[in-house]
């Protein structure tokens, strides 16, 4: 910087210090200090070509495609799943008819925990927070009249992801669809379950083995499928900072990649199908910087540490969902506005697909009207705001570039600390992640209580005696009753000998360390249930109990 600039800046800073202030706390949601203004000196040490670059060129800070959304608009997804498979199938057709370009399946808690609808553990939860799927029969109903080779499907499932994927593949087989034509994504990120969401079944090491089996199988048999969507979303929902979400998510992704390399897989054979899933919170610029830093960190690590030679292996492709934890039950219509800002940040950050939350999700599963508004929010951004006209429109902003650089530095510091512990799994087992997230969540909560941070309708601009007048989706107890009855009929009609043989094959494959996916697909076709498959694997792998950390 020349002396004229430095002198002018010092003069300006004196004006800033003398100017009136609201007294608000000028930090990001994550607690990072924000300067009153940013200038050329804040990015003078950032080399444009090596650290920022052009869109579609290494290190992909400005996006993985040279022409951004001018070539292809992001995939618009809405999370859908409630009640019975019949109910959700109707919602799928509704969304597709209203312009949605991909399906995203939410499963109920019993399914997420690997329990059948007739399990004692499932009582009162069947179909409540997502769709109930216990068998191939349910999956066939769920995708009735939906050609699997024409629609991209995302499924939010983790511990029992292999079994649910086996059901999906079995449906494709019965539809006559070649596995090579299937497109979609499994979340299948078990490490973040131990870190944040807690819907785990087996211990970490066998869980990693199952995921590696799936990556290996998909690389060979289902090449257009993303077998893992490494998810920072739930880490952020649990209370992490943006930098923690960024670092913990990428650390998990690198752990999966290292496990596959140790298995003997060529990094360029599987890495292009590893995708990521991030939260888009309300601190607009912090989120954009996070997305841009994620691409840069991933590209550098893939090329320099893992020796990937295919440029597609360097691409960090990610899905974004707006932040559920920012939605309020108070003045729920405000959530439409919150979601729009968060969606805009995701788009300006270069996401490949996007889910917008509905205004009523703090109260119940979203109604059809709320889902339509959420979808229209994405369409308004895409077709009316003009932001898709140029790639990375905020690239070059002094603030955004400085914040992106800071995000990278913070993430690298966290990587070093995780490595010093021994890696991701030892860090999980000692409670490192859990404690750090809890501390960050506590800090933010205290800021809200002290009114250092404001939430409209909650700790400021509160409406006394507010009446909420929006329709709520109600799940009838009849759903659970019918699902249990269906399962009883299925179990009485299927071939018991084939079921027994399938279960024995699953157990033997687990013991003999053979890839589990072929035997799980065969078991699905024989109508072995989710719970039966999981119970068989528990006999070999055991179950996980978390270490308590205070």
C-alpha cells in the first residue's frame, strides 16, 4: 500500500472512532470481531491467482464452474417426508408438479434409528417427524409412479443408510432401471452423528467399515450416485460456530477419504462422488466466506495431500439448507424473510443444490402452503434478483475476501488440533467436538440473554399475547396403526426360508469382512425388514455408548 493510502486510512479511522455508535456488539454470529470497514490493505497478502483465482479454476474459491449459474441453476429441493409412504408419495408428486427439480426424503425417528414400525421402541413416533420405511414394500409405495432414472433423490439417513439404500436399489431393480442411471445422494455421514446429532447404532470403527463398503460398491455399480454427503448442517444446528462447522465437516470428509485410500481404492475413482452439506445461517457475509473457504481448503488438500489428479476430485460440491435453528415459533411469518436471506447467502456462496425451510417448521412438519412459499423463495432468487447473471458477484469484496481468508486460517488451526488428538475418531471418543460445540452454543445463548445479539420477536420487538394463525400439519395415530398392520401382513406373506438365508448371509459377510451391499440388496428383495438387518449386524458389531463429557 502506498503512503497516501495509509495516511488517508489513519485519518478515516479517527473519524470512525469519533462517530456515533449504537452500542451494539459488532461481531459475527460466531463471535468473530468485524472491523468498521475493510480496504485494499486487508487483502494485500492474498495472491489472487493462487488463493482466489478465476471461477472454475483451481483452487475454486470463486466456484467450481466457469459460468456458474449461467450454465445450470442449482437443484431446488424441498425436504419431504411425513406419515405413511402413501402420504409422502402424494407430497412428492405435488412438489414435482410445482417445479421442484429433485426429491429429498426425510425419515421418521424409528427409521433413522434402524427400528421397524412394529418395534416397542417406535411407539408414538411412527411417521411423526418423517416418513416411516421398514421394508422394500414401503419403499415401493414411496416411489410409486416416480421413475428413478429421471429424478435425482437425496435421502437424509445415516446409521441405517446401507439398508435404506438397499431398499432403493431394489425398487430400481424392480422398475427395470439400470443402477448406472441412478442419480442422487445419501447423507450417510456417521461421524457427525457421534459429534452432533446422536442417531448412531454401531461403534465408530464398524460404522466406518460400512460406509467404505458403500463407497466401494457405488464406485463400481452406481457411478452417478453420491454415497456420502458429509454434513456440517447438524454440527451447526447443535450450536457450533461457522469456523467449527467448516473445519469439523471437512475433517470428517477427509477421514472418509483416508479410509477409502487405506482400503486400496484409487482416490480419483471415488472422490468426485463425495459431496458435502452445509448450513446457511443468518450472518450473511460469514456464511458466504465459509462456503468459499470450504472449496479452497478442499481443493488444496485433495491435490497436495491425497495426490488426486482428476480436477473433478478437487471440486467441493455441496448442498445447502437454511438454518432450522434460526426459525422462531414467535411471529412465524418472519421465518420466510430469514429463509430468503439464508438462501441468498447459499446461492452467492455457490451451492449446487438448495433446500429452503418452511415458516412453520418450529411448530410441526411443514404444510403444503408453507412448502410452496419456501420453494417460490428459491425461484424468486433465481429468476428475479439478477444475481445469477455473473459468477461469484461478491468476489473481490475487501470484506468477503478478508473473511474468506480468515475462515481458512481458523479451519487450519482446528485441523492441527484434531491431528494432535490422533484424528477424528479419537477426538469423538474423548468428547473434544462435543465440548467445543457446547461451549460455542452456551456463549451465543448468553449473548442473546444479555441482548448483545437480537432475535426479532424473541428478545426484541416482542408481541405480547401473540396469536399464531397458520395451519399446522397433524399426523394421525392411524398412521402408526396402519404401518404396523402392513408389516404384520408382509411378514406373514414373505418366504421365511429366504428371509433366514438372507439374515445368515448378512451376518457371514460382516464376520468375513466382505462388502455388505450385495447381501443387503438381496435381503431387501426378499423383504427382510430394516430392523431385522440392523439386529443381525448388532450381533457382530455391537452398539455404541457415548463417553459423557462435562
